[in-house]
């Protein structure tokens, strides 16, 4: 027995879909925190609980089927076990599928961890008639075995006791017997690994086995550690030859076979009565319908539509409340605090900060509902079916079936879509999906299309033009995805091989915790960035201030008069013949236009105008685009301001008319094309940074998309001009 | 019941000759007996006297020799033994007829009873069941009495009692092996299967990453799988394996060689 520690670190491992999360939740309650493992995009969940005066830190490892070094999840799990050396490792096993879950146990035993086995979903095992001798199981594994029903919390106390006991006990670890021939090879290998090279972080037997399997990380470790790798390699060659001639199979297959043999043998030994297999399980029956050859797709589309609806329709009401709240606060500040005085501070608070906060919060309802929807789909098991149904199409563009949902959400808003890529387990798939998501035309671009299309195109063409923009986006996404697959992210093909877990009733508690944690992470991480950038954008449009307004000079010289003033005159005829009368609003708008023109944004716009010419754009469009960087909808309002129309919306006829008179349809189309491809909004970039863990990717995406947009739009404009289309 | 072992070799010969002569010529005369045995008539006479004393034949001086019932039974046995030995030579070793006849005789005279009995027992064994060669020697061991016992084996002891069951088992194993060999040649993979078909995995021929993933999910040689369905768009495939459901792309499935189970 060890000295009892005051703080114990516990890692929770297990297959995906075994209810590991509910065990984690049951142990930690609300005291959990979601973050990322350093350097990778894998989610890390930690929590604490106290038991009999000792503080237990729990880390929820990613769900894995094994601990080989191919997938990111497994690498992370293994690294944690080896580097952090938790005091106890709790392996959560689905009691209705013990054999396969025991395969992971075989790997854990090789790492010689301090094991506690949890047989979760015990109620289902009992219901199936499967009778197990837990003592036999415990004896064989040299570890306590605790039956639990995770989402009900049954077995929680026994588990805490078992963990506490394991933390101080020092039982000899169980060993997986690989069979005489392989054991001999392992012994030969061990002989070449001296144990006195200081304290190795891996057990020696583990090193031997892994080296035989040609595990990349272990090979690397041994090479860097001054071991006689030449001799080891020779030994491995010998072993492989011997085993191949004896069994005619590779080492991986043989070891896999032995580990599963161990699992099967264990289950058999501990089974008093096997489960009843006669009736077709509930899950199978449901799948008969949901993945039916003909019914499957329509049902799928209905469910997907449901998800979309939950995310955007249900979310729209709260969105309006938030917007009203922001508006209320704005007017409060404008009228009550600042007494209608236009000062820097007032503009900073109202336009900059509140505008920014609004920009962050406005996504929140969508995100919360999206996570709710995704949590339901994941926990019931339907998410795997989504991937199953959609994979054929997704695979054709180099992605995984699971990429479908993020892409779908992208039609509403890119930000939650990127957050939805968490469901992708392969880093490569996730990265590529994130990179191309902005190409899916999101809802924020709609006001732009609704402004431009009616301005330049006849009514009967409206639907086609709109559709063509969406299709171009989709096609580009597919093309870029294939391109990225071959270039930036080329290399290892990620296997699709995926379990279709049995359908389960999700626990409300689990879903809410799931939803809450993720939404809170978004607020914290992305929110701060978005707020920061909003303020910067505000500054760009605000400074430098215009002190002398052209319109004031015109008024002073008598050429222009503001309406209000003219009322003071008795006789309208007193107004001079060449004097133009403008309304108060017009006066304000003209000033705003000049302010924008002289601001940093305006100057930049004018500066890059030569670059924009090949696209058919002028500095005014350029300035509007800079504003659009904060949020796409801003494009329309900025354009309105620059044309002295004040902040107009897409319905505004005057803006359309002006545009029509100044630009041609080709330019209009080019505007839409450019806005489709380029400038992902700030929120998108913030979320990309958060999900990928590095600004690098956000910038690569930004630059890549902008370059792509430029080339494509310039080409379209040039070709159009040459062939006289739309000019 | 008089057994073979009770007569001397010589007398056995005489008895056999008498038996054959009676069969051939209906009568056995001393002259013919002596001729067949290549001895003087006097020797033949004393042999007949001896056989008569043993109750094998009925001998009266000057009369034809008649064979008793006892003698006939014994003679038949001796004859059968001779035939078995001959069959051993011609049927197993493919010795020519003429040599086989002579050698069978010679063996009867010059080989120990034990050896003769073993050979005869062996022939009985072989003729009782068409053994596959692997099973042959294994089962023949049953024919020997346990070491150190005095138990004498008879020809009947060597007959195989469980022939039918053994043959069925051997046949099944044989067809299984043949199927496996054929399947390996035919290169059937999971992607070739239709929903509802069950198969046994033979080999995984995928790249290391995919292969490891498959192994981790329990896809190993000798494991049974059942194809449940194809996705509505045709790909991926859903399998039932080890009590749970696994989906994989057709291209991944095509790297897993199987043999159909029916």
C-alpha cells in the first residue's frame, strides 16, 4: 500500500459509444471543463470530485478502440497515459459488448497501468440475459470490476470507492499471453533492451512488443534514446520471418489475433450464461427503416431539415431578442448617457463595443441550438448513420461522411458549421472541411445577393442567378477539397471503418452539459477575438475624423441649403435659383459619406482601387468590402453610406437604382462572386483559429480564399468584357 | 471351436489342400493330396490319419477323404487368411498374381503367427472402411491390444466400428479445406458479397493504416462476418461482426479476402 495521496489523477478511457461521457459526468457533476490537448485539435475534458478527503482530478480521454499510433485520438490518449502517468486508469466497457471492449484493455495492460474496469450499461446486459462472474473477471485482470448504469448514476459510489482503493494499492499487473511462439520473439527482443537506461517511461515488455509491430512512436523513441537499434532491427527481421513462415501472416495480424483471443477467452471464462440472441434487437429494427434502401434517404432528408430548422428557425427568435437588447442598450447610451452628443467615446461604445458584442452574441442562439441538435444526433447514435448514408458523395470529394453536417450548416452560417466539425475524428478531414466551409454560401451573404440581383437582372433571371451563385460555391468547395487532399494534406488515407452504435435514448442531463460546455467555449474563445476585431474595424471606419466637410463649404457658399433652415424664410422664392435644398437626413448622410471617404477604410479603399479595377470595382466597393470583413451584412450598409444614402438595407430602392446607373451587370455578378469566395468574416476566422489551435490556418485560409477570389473574379470580368457579356 | 493356432503349419496345408480338392474335384484322393503337397503318399497318409484324429477329416484306408464340418469351417478360415495375405500383396503392394500366390504360401509357413495375424488384421481393417490416409494409421492403432496384455486379437477386432461418423467428419474437413483453397484462388472479398450472406475472413490485404484499423475493430482471419446492407447510395457497406455493427467503404472491404459460409 502506498502512502495515501491528497490528490489523485484519474484517466477515463474506453471505446466510443460506451457511455464514457456519462460516467465522467456522474463523477464530476457540473465541475468540468472543456479545452484542447496542447498542439492538437482533440478536445480535452477535465473535472474534479472529492471523496473521503482526497481530491480526484479526472481526465476524459478521447474514446478509442485501441492504442496504436495512427489516429490523433489514439495518439493523444496514449501520450497522456505514458507522459502524465495517471494514478488510476478507469476503462469504461459496454457490458453488452465486452469482448470488443476488452481489446482495448489488452492494450492498457501492455502499458501496465493501474486499472479499474467499469461495466457500463449494466442494465442492458442484465436484460439480455447475459450472466457474468465478475469475480473471475476481476481476478484475471487483477483489477476491480464495477457494474454501472452511467446515465442513472447507479454504481457511482462503488466506482469512487474502487478508484480510491486502486490509487493506493499496488497489485501486480495482469499480462496478456501472446502464445508460445510470439512470447519467445518478445523475450528475444527484451534481451536487447537494457533496463538500466535510467527510468524508461515505457515498460520494457511494451517497448519490445511495439517495436515488433513497427510502431512509429516507439521506433522513434528507441532511436533517440541511444539503444542498439541495429541489433533490434535485425532481431525484428528474424522474428517476422519466423512468424511468417510459421503462421503465414503479418505481425500486426498475429498480435491482433492474440489480443482478441485474450478478450474472447476472458469473456468465455467469465460467462455463466450467454445473452439471448434470438430476437432481433430494437436497434436492428430501427436501422431497417432508417437506412432502408428506398426509405432511408427521404427520412434522412427530413431529419437533416429538422436539424437545420432547429438551428436557424428556433434560433431566430432569441436572436431577435438579443438584437433588441443590443438596440435598447444602444439607444440608452446614445440618448441617456451621451445625451445625443456625438463623441468619440459614444461612437466607440455604441458602434464599436456594442456593435462588436452584438456581432458575437448574434451567433449564440444558432450555436446553442446547433449543439443541441448535434448532441441529440450523436447520443442517439443517428450521427453515425448520417455519415453512413452520405459517405459515398463526401468521399468523392475527398471527405468523410461526417463532413456532411458541417457543410449543411454552412448554408446557414459558417461559424457554427466550423464548430460542428468536432464530430470529425480525423484531423485531415476536419482541416480540409474547415478550409472549404466558407465557400458554402452562408446566410450573411444573402442581403448582398438580394441587393445586387434585382438591381441588375430582369425578374425572370433572379432564381437562376441566385442558384448559380450557390452552385458555384458548392463546386468550388468540392474542387478545393479535392485539391487540398492531393496537396497540402496529402498522405495517409484515413480509413472510414466506423462502428454503427446501437440506438440509445439520450440522457437529457448529458445533452445539456454537452451543449452548455461547447457554447461557453465559443463565447470565451471566439467571442474575445470577434470583439477585438470589431473595435479595430470601427476604428478604421471612424478615424481619421473629417473636420471640414465639403457639404458645409457648399452651404457656406450659398449653393446648398438644408431644409430646416429654409423654413425660417418667409418666401420660398427667396431661395436662389441655383440653390439646392436638401433634407436634414440628406445632410447627415452626405457628411457620413465624406467621413467614410476620409477614414482609414476609405483611404485604403482608394489606395487599392487600381488593384480592384480588373475586377470591375472602384474604391467605393473596396471600402464597403473592408467593412464586410467584420460581417458580411455590413457590405450593404457601408455601400449605402458611401453613396450618401445612410445605412440602408437591401430593400432600399435608391441604392439599387444608384448601383444600376453606375455599374453594369457584369460588375454586379463579379461583386457577388468575389463576396462569395473571399473575406471570410471575422467570426469565421476567430472560430477557425479556435478549432485548429493556430492563427496560421486562419490566415492561410484568408489569403488562399482572397487570392482565389481575385483570380476567378478578374478572369470572369476580363472574359465578360472581351465577349461583351453583361457590359 | 478349434482355432487356426491349434494345427501345425503342415497340417493346415493338408487341410487346405483337402478342402480345395473337394471343391474342385468333389473328391480328395491320397494320390492327389500327395501330389499337391509334393510329398510321398506315405507322408500324406500319416497326415490324414492325424487330421482324422483331430476330427478334421474322415479317413478310412482306401476310401476317399471326406472333410468334416469342423474341418470345413477351419479350412475356410485358413483359406480366407491365405486370400487376405494374397490380397495384401496384390491389392496393396501390386505384386503379380503368380508371385503373390507363392509368397502368400511362403509367408504362411515362414512368418510368425503374430505377423500373419497383424497383416490379416490390417486387411480386415482396410476393407471395413475406406479411410482417408490421414485417419488411417491413427485408427489402426485401435487394432492392437494394449501393451503387455495377453489379449489375442481376432480379425473381427480390427474392423472399424465408427466408420460412418469418421467418414462424415473427414469429408466435412476435406470440403472445408478445399473451399478455403478455392476461395483463396478465387479471391472473394467482402465487397463481392450480397446483403444477407455470411462469410469467414481469410486474409486482410490492406495498407498498414487501414489494416491496423480493421484489426482493432476485430476484423481478423477466421472471424465470421455477415453483410447486413449497403447504404442507400450503394456505399459504404454495413457488416455484423462479433455482435456489433461495423461500416466500411467498398474499397476497404475489397481488401478483405473471405470464404462464403452456407
